[in-house]
């Protein structure tokens, strides 16, 4: 089922069908407050009222023109301005292919540079998401070229990739910040661990390494390393230090437990029109979510 859903996430015809169907849109609402920046900022306010800060990411990947990249950059520059004006505790997270990585390194490099500079002037921390492994080298290059020690600029690394222990050490040596996740894409056995148990073990080992690398009690640091996971069993086995981040709408019942333990905690809110591949990856993470999709077909469901 997981493999089928991940395959479907790359299907253009299905994407067009899904975006037209009201019942799919209703089901997507469970994981996404809406398609506009205003919808996302509304969710930021609601979370802030519960003492939970946020990360925002506009959905979109694999854009195919420089004009589209400019629009994405403008959108995020506007988001930085709204965060600064509202004095909000909000980070941003961007996807390199949404900023033109497929159009050649230079387009993307310039876009990330513009955004990073604008975000840093506004004091808004910026994260780079990690996409499928065909973009790994280019994404790491982008990060290492632009990261300056002490800056609030971090990168996501995926525990399921065989090479991640080395990549993680390199980011730590450069004084960078890591958001560790298990990994959400369909990858070949040559590049990624296939068994869930072994992915969990890898996450645990790397998570412990991040905890060890987090300066204890130092609140002057611009960012923290992050464990991006809803796996409470694994999180409980990693010493304090890193921030825990979870996705909007997922495992909300566990959030108070993390907050009450005093663990720094933040929720990543995705929003935007291009939700189809991202939504399919969320279904693949928990095929039981397909049940919610089916139930939303029923009158009053969703
Ligand atoms: C803040 C954050 C940022 C991320 N950024 C990236 C990225 O840049 N690149 C990338 O490849 N991946 C990213 N991911 C996704 C990540 O790789 C995993 O696919 C995802 O987090 C599920 O793994 P898990 O650690 O929660 O553990 P799992 O073992 O998958 O889940 C643990 C428990 O959480 C619940 N759960 C997990 N996922 C769902 C879901 N979709 N719906 C309902 N319940 C669920 C289930 O109850 C499950 O038993 C990110 C995740 C988070 C939280």
C-alpha cells in the first residue's frame, strides 16, 4: 500500500483529478489549514494561543520556469514580512525544487540566497527540506555553500539513507543545524534502508548524536537541532536537547505530553494549492489515513 501511494504521488493525471474533487479537498483539510498564507497565519495564531510556535512551508515542488521561481521567492519574502510585522515565533521551510533546482543550480542558488538574506535580516530562521535522493547532493551543496556558522539556517536529513551518518557529521562540523526525519520518499535498497525496524534504529542513533551535539542550557543559540517525528516511543529514548517538531493535524493527542515534559516543541504547517504529492506522502506514512479519505466521501464526512 505504501509503495502504491508513493507511486501515485508522482502521477500527474491523478493529481489533476484529486484537485478537482471536493471530497479529497475536505480530507486534505485534516492536515492543512488552507491554501493561502492567511489561512496558514490563522493556524499560527490558533497554535500560539496554546503556546505552540510554528514552521511554515508553502506546498509546491518541481516548478518548471524562472518566472514561477520568482513568484515563490516573492511569496516567501512576503511571508517573512508578515512574520516580522506580527512579531511571530515562526520559522520557514523551503523545498529546493520549488525554488528551481530542476532548472539548474544557479537559478535555485540565487533564489535561496535572496530568501536566506531576507529571512536573516528579519531574524526569521530558515530550513531546507530534503526531497528524494536524486536531489541530495545538490541540496547539500546548496546548504554548505550558503551556510555561515552561527546563522539560523538549517537542513533536513533523512535517517533512512545509508549515507546520512556521514552527511550529519559534515553539517555538525560546519556548525550547521539539522532537522532529522525518518524519510518520506520511495527509495531503492542501494540508497535507503527498507525495513521499518532498521529505519527506527538509524533514527535513534542519529537522534542521540544530535542530542549530544546540542549545547545544554544555552538559549542564546539561534536554532536547535530538530527531531521531526511523531514516534513517541523513539522520542522518549533520545535525551533532552533537540526541539521536537510534528506536522499540523498529526498525532495532536501527543502534543500536550511533549509540551508538558518541557521539550522545545514546534508544529510544521503546510499550506498552498499544490498539495497533491505531499498529501499522498502523508497517506503513505499511515495507510489508515485512506480510511479518512473514504469516510469524507460520505455525507457529513471529512
Ligand atoms: C517537522 C517535520 C518535517 C519533515 N520534513 C521532511 C523532509 O524535509 N523530507 C522528508 O523526506 N520527510 C520529512 N518529514 C516526514 C518524515 O520523513 C516521515 O515520513 C514522517 O514524519 C513519519 O514518520 P514518523 O517519524 O512520524 O514515524 P512513523 O513510524 O511513520 O509514525 C509514528 C506514529 O505517528 C503517527 N503518524 C505518522 N505519520 C502519520 C500520518 N501521516 N498520519 C497520521 N498519523 C501519522 C502514527 O500513529 C504512527 O504510528 C517531516 C516530518 C516532520 C514531522
